[in-house]
C-alpha cells in the first residue's frame, strides 16, 4: 500500500471516529439520533472490512507454503501487526478458525525452523498460552514428522516465555501453568517424540520449575519421572550431537531434586543416578558440568567420588566438574551426618589433585583449591587443630598456596617455557587460586575459634601482611587478603595496615571494604565478619579520623569514596560519642565533597546518603553531646547539605534499583529542611517515580522517631499528599507506595492536636 493511500485511510478513519464522538454530544435529540445511526452504520462497514482483511490474510496463510518462505514471512508479519494493534482483530482471527490455519501451516513447515518459530509465536500473539496449548492438543495424536515439529516448536516457545518472565507473560486469559506442564509432559512422552522435542520439553520444564518449585511435585504426579529417565537415556545415546540435550536434561534433574524431596526420590528410583554418571563420563564440556552437579544433588559426595574415579575421554573436565559438585555438597553438609562422613575422602582427593603437576594439576588447580577450602570449612568445627591430621594438612595446603603463589608466577615453576605464550592465563589463574585460598583461610577462622587462634600462632598474619603490600596483587586479591586477616585478627590488624599503606589506593580500598564488613550488623551478608574483634567506643574517633583522611588523600577514587562513606555511616550509627564535634563536622564536609564529585556513582551517593542520614538524626535536645550536634548542624548549613541532598534525589528519582539510596537521602533532607520540602519533591517526581514510594517510607521512618516533624501544617500536608499520590499511582508497582502512604497517614492521624494541621 503506497504512502498516499495510507495517509488517506488514516484521515478517513480519523474523520469517521470523530463523527461518532461528536454525534453522541449533540443536544438536539433528532440530530443526535440520526447522526448516531449513521455512525453505527459506519462502524458496521469498518468491522465488515476489517473481517475481510483478516480472512484475506488467513486465506493467504493457507496457500503460503506453496508460495515460498518470503510470502509466508510477510503474511505472518502482517498478522502479528494486526494482533499487536487491535483486540478486535484477535477476535475476528479466532472466529474465522485462525488457529486451525496456523496449525496446518506448522505441519507444512517442518523443515524451516525460523518460520516454525514465527508461526508458533503468531498463535501466542492471538490467544496467549491457550493458543500454544491448542496447537499441542491438535498434534496430540499425530505420528508424522510435522506433528513432532509442532510439539518441539511449542515447547521452545514456552521455554522462551518462561525464561523472560513466566509470571508476566501478558494479560491474555490463559490456562494455569500446571496445565501447560501437563501438555509438555504429554508431548515429551509421545512414543514418536524426537530427541529435539524431548530436549525442548526439558528446557521448558526446567525454566518453569525454577520459577515455581511446586511444579516439581506436579511433574512427578503426572508421570514425569520415567519420561525424564527416558530422555536422559536418549541424550546419552546421541554421542557428541547430544551435548546440549544432555545439559538441558541434567539441569531439569537438578531443578526437580532441589525443589522436591519426593521428586528426588522418584528420580533415584528411575535410575537417574546411573544415567547421570554415564552422562558425566561421556561428556566433554558443559554437559559434564551439568551432569556432575545433578549427580551431587541427587546422589551426594560418595556417588560423585565414585564417578570421578572412573576412566573417561576428558578426565581433566570430569575432575573439575566433580570438584565443583563436591564443593556444593560440602556447603550443604551441615547437619547431614551421612554427607559429613563422605567429606574426608573427598578432601584427600582434592588435596591430591591440588598437589599434582602437569596438565591435569594445572587444569584442576582452582577447583581443587576451592574444594580443599570448602570441605575444610565444613569439617573444621568438628576437628580442632591437631585432632585430625588430614584436616591439619588441608589447612597447610591452603597456607602453602598463599606462601608460594608469588614463586608460582615464575614460568620455571609451571612447567617450562611452554607457559609463556598463554596470554597471561596462568598468572590470572594463580591469582584466582590465591583468592580462593585466602577466602578459605578466613572462613575457617570464622567457623572455629580454635582454628582462629592456631592461624594467628602459625604465621598466617605475616603471610597476609607480606601480600598486602605487593603492587602486583589485583584489587580483588587485596580484598580477599584483608578479609582473611580481618577474620583472624579483627579490626586492630586492619586499621594498622590501613595506616601503614595510606598512599596506596588499592590497599586503602581493600582495607575500608573489610572495615565495613566488620562494623556492619547484617550477619546474613555473605562476607559478614561476625564475632571478630572490633574497636572500643574510645577508638572510634581515631578510626573515623583515619577514614576521613583516606577520603581526602584519594579524592579522585570513587571506589575509595564509596567504601569510606559506608564506613563513616557505620562508625556513627550509634549515639554520638564524647569528643566528636570537630570530626563530625569534618565528616559532613568529606561526605558532601564525595557526593558532589561523583554525582552519578550510585555506590558513592548511596554511602553518602546513608551516612548523612545518621548525622542528621542527632537532634540537640536528645544528644548526649550537645557540642557534637551543634557542630553537625553548623557544618550541614555551611556546606550546603540540603541543596546537595536535593541534587542527589533528582539524579536517581527515576531509578527503581535505588530505593534504599532514595529513602536515606529523602530522610536526611526531611531532617534538615522539614517534611514539606520532601513532599514537594515527591509531587514533582510524578506518578510511577520510585522516589515517591521511597520518600513516603522515609518520612514515616523519621516522623515515627520524632513526631514533632509533623507539627504545624506538616501533618495535614503529608496526609493530603498521601491521598493524591495513591490516587495517581499506576497499578504496576503501586503496592509499595500504598503501604508507605498508609503508614505515614496513620502517623498523621496520631499526631497531637497541638502538632496537627488545620
């Protein structure tokens, strides 16, 4: 259709539509009736023509396979466009038997994978998941290659839907996910199901179970266990061509076993353990990794060890995959006596591999070090130093890695000149090994006070101290070294090393990261240093002064600024301490300088906002040290804190990932400028802005601690703003704002009359 015709059609439709709109508004009764009748006649004409267009395209779709792939692709595109623009077109399509036409086209397209997928997505576009289910039902009893291709194409489409977000696939009315699962199970179990179809079903089912664990039991109830065992066997029989199929099937085993004890038992009864062992032995890549991982989940440490002892074509890969699986088993072994009993044998194998030279030893070096560390961390609480010689040897192995890694960087220690042309791979590998060893040493110290003291006595801190100063160390390695030292010796050691290396940006960054891990009260964090030696209240001013000095010395390093801001907030999170007035004012200056220098770095702004919120929460009447609070208030005013906080809010007002940043910043601004200042910014942010929900929550939190913030007109203004924002907020994402608004409105209602608004 030419451009001029398109313009004319758009203009005609617009004119007819406008006529229908104005006819209903006519005040003259006869004129309104006559014009409305004419508008209705026009609507019927347009509906009839629209139906003709859809029928034309369906007729073309029936004949398209004979016309070639280009014609088929064009027709599918045109139908897709209609579905995306018009719900009426969807209804006409379905009424005209469009799904039957799509299914017939799919049967004729069995050799063209691209068009098969496009045609399957067309069914989804017109009838959602119900349309996909309908295609499977139409091919339920089909024996031919075309029906097999339909089942495979639908399974892959479901997989793509689930992977993107199965819970939000669209607003179409659709069957429950359990119904789709049942249809996939049926497609998977068809006697003529090809390996391609089984692979597609495994991938789709795995994605569904990952998102909805309860579907694992449904899968087993519908007879999925034997079907998955059959798929594992079919994948093993394909040899090199079945690599991706084997990986998908192993992933499904893992998802099912991790989601349901019943599913795990059913799969064991179907012989899945033996099938996975065979899969691991014949694989040569990611399929081996997936098989050994599933084997560990389903069979435990002993089964993985037995499989690793057998011969295979790619032994280094098998050993690496087995070690990864053993690490996961060791992580989950706490409280499981049977798994704990299998760990000593696994530890011996890991140490043996960690000590090997040559290609196998180097290939498994990182995995074996990880395994030695993970297993030792699991066993250390049950075996104090000197009680089990193998565990003592394991700790020595880890320490040896730390002591010898600098020497191992020399090529003569790595097997000669052949290592020189690897593009730095070996050096990077050895640094990763050192990181794994350092982390393991730290975790051993955290889980056992006996081992912590033993590590202090055996020179571990000296080894760590020597590494910390090496310029060749990577930033990540520096962090692991400091973290391990913090786990063993606590904050005093870290502060001493920080003071000794203040000129090194890398060392300062790593040290501040460890300080934050020690001071943070979130014991659930992965790297939380719980139970290690901290500092006394009397040492806080000196440490705070050191952190502020680090910020000044490394003003151009955003990572240092972010870590330091976090440390300042943590150090001041308790009630103000005697002797802090000057330091508190210096902290305000340092925080605002960092925020202004890096306005778009979310880590810097988040740390600064959190620390400023702490500082702003020191009201003079409630403060144990009035001089400190006064110094803070003066510094906030002189440094223009309110304007800086406003800019911070503006920069991240639309970033849904930074709700915590927005809440802290809004809270600080409210404490400086008052509730009404923040309310104005929330109003300007507009409906749907993440700032609104975060800001209302911040106002609730600060007002709950100090109800005087709602004095005067603030209470009435807050209640009115809550009402307006609730009314304006879009449905998507409204829950959090509604909850925050309800909490703040409740506080406004509780405010005393002397504080309430008019």
